[in-house]
C-alpha cells in the first residue's frame, strides 16, 4: 500500500482548485494510488450542513475537512481537499495535524475571476448583494509557504498539472510515472 498524504488546494472561488484537484486525482488513480477528493461545495452540503460563512463557521468547516483528510491519509489514501480555506491560521493548524501535507495555492487575479464567473457571484458581491464573499467583502490570506503556487490565469490546466506532478515526485510524495 502506498503512503497516504494530504494534498490541500487553496485559492479564491473560481480559481481552478476543483478542476486541478480532479485532474490530479485521475492521474494518481491511473498510477494505482487510492485517492479521495473532498470538494468544498460537496463538503458544505454533506459534512458541514448548517454552517454559515462567519469566520468561526468557515474555520469549523476547514477543521472538519482537515480531520477527514488526516483519517484518509493515515490509512494510505491520498486525500485531496479543494476548498477556499481563506484563513492562513486554520490552514496552518490543519497542516500541523498531518504527517505529510502538501499545499497548492491556486492563484488568480480578481479581474480574471470576475471575467470567468458564469454564475455572476463576483459581480453581485462587488455590488454588495452578497455579503461575506471571500476576496471581495471577506479576506483571503494567501499561503506564505505553499509547496507549490500555480497561476490559473497564466498557465494552462495541463501546465499546472505537469508542474504539480513534477513537484510531488521531486519531493517524494509520489513516484514518477512508469516510462
């Protein structure tokens, strides 16, 4: 059984966390790893139903995701979290509870996110119609020491995925693909 770890994606809404998380999950499964993806929206529906968007509720949500990732990782699963996780202190707290933790900051400028936003949530948040919207009326604290930063406004999905796999291999979280 391969050694589990937590692969934690953080970034603003619409930055590409879930897209990249699912791409890497597919690649890791193809390489024979056991993988589970915890998507922020799905977790809010199933594991954290009833939580709001106050700092306390957001922190509780992230701690829950972190705990589930810890359980999965210690049982040989690569646990992938794709949640905004806006507050650095709680991400760092989650990091400390794991033996093997790899953080990916999916960076993307706000103007690009507004352009991409098919649901119009950023425009509503900027207009004040949505309160506590991360990156607009609520803070987002970028990681200071992420293992990897990808920029979804300047890199293609394929470039970000290749960069992520190469970094995971070089830091010995995974073995290289068989040639």
